[in-house]
């Protein structure tokens, strides 16, 4: 009787041990509730990303996107730079130097000024970051006119070694070819491969200045199509927003492009679109610098 009792006790013990090991394995395979510790580890660095609003934009233009990305724990808003019409930079906040993918919101007091002046103002922001925080690398994200002015900056000052180097560039619905649509017989695939068949003066300026841009700078170009037959985001044609893809590729840059569709792809809704949030975050902070 004692032998039987001992035998069953051993069996029960082995069963409990096996069950415990099995449970432990299941727990280990479950994803963590903390997105920053998941298998898709996000890159963390102290390189700041400047978010530049479009024509007539302001604090709300990128404010929502940055707040959502903060909630996703992929960035931390640390600084706001406000530039006067004279080009004076005023700062609110502080760059901590922490590896939290710091975001900087750039605001132009004269938010309807031209791209040449805005390119100078972007330069002034980078000089301020260099002189105040010893920043030598940045990323740039521009919506609409902000993307136009950012590329104007790159094709004018991109080879200046005294300025912080731009590591990555994102443009959202930027009219790089000055609102030129597809020509008759032209296709998006053809435009992506060869560039636009009709080139505006703005585009020609970019082509003339592309050698000032680092060929090692990865580029993300985003466009919107509200699917009303216009092939546009209601304001900027898809062909216009994607017009510089071939230019960058011919220069040697690594380029990604994406078109978003539907009502949330409307021009001013793109920076409120969660899919756009994800595309920007993936490009900036889930891939190598």
C-alpha cells in the first residue's frame, strides 16, 4: 500500500512539474505589454527630428502627430523653435541629450512666407541647435510647404560642413513640382522611374542643387489620394508630391514612397492620419540611421 501511495505521489509530482514548465514556456512566448520592449525594438538616439509645418500652418499642424507618437513611446517632444520674420529663433523647452528620439516643432511667425526665406529660417534653427546644444545631426519632416522649404534648404545648404548634417528626410504632400499634374499619357509608374515630363522652375532648381544633398540620406516621400478622380489630396496632385522620387534615386539616395487613399488622405488630414504616423515612425525610428 505504501508503495502504491509513493508511486502515485511521484506521478502527481512529475505531472505538476511538467505542467509548470509548459506554463512557463507559454508565458515566455506572450508579447510584452510594453511596446518599447517588444521584439520590434525601436531605435533610440539623441538625434533630434525637426517637424516643419506647411503654408499657413501653426502649432496644431504637427502638434497632434507628435503627441500621438509620444503616446506610442517612439519620441519625446523636447523643444519648440519659433522663428520671426527677421529670422530670429526663440526656443521653448530644452534638449536633454537623452536617447529618447527628441522631437522639435518648428513654427514660423510669418507662416505664409516664401520657400527661400523659410529655407533661411530652417538654416537659422540648425545654427541655433549647433551653437546651443552642439547638435551635429538632425532629421527633417515637412508637411506641404514645409517639405518644399526643407528641400530648398537641402539643395542650397546641404553641403555646408559647418551645419548639422541631415540624416533622414520625410516629406508629406509637398508640392515639389509646383502643383503640376500628370501630363497626357504619363503614368505614376513612369513618373517614379523617369521624373515628371513637365518640370516647373521649382523642380528645375532642385535638380540643379541636388548635388548639395548627401547621397547617403534616406528619403521618405508620402502623398495622398482622396479617390474622387482628381488623383490628388484635394490640394496637391499625387504626381506633384512624388515628382522628386526619381531625382533622389538618380542621385543615389535610398527612397521610399507611399500613397495613402480615402478621406483621411486629404491634404490637411494626412498629418492627422494614424497610418501616416506609423509610416513616419517606422522610417525614422525603426530602421537604421
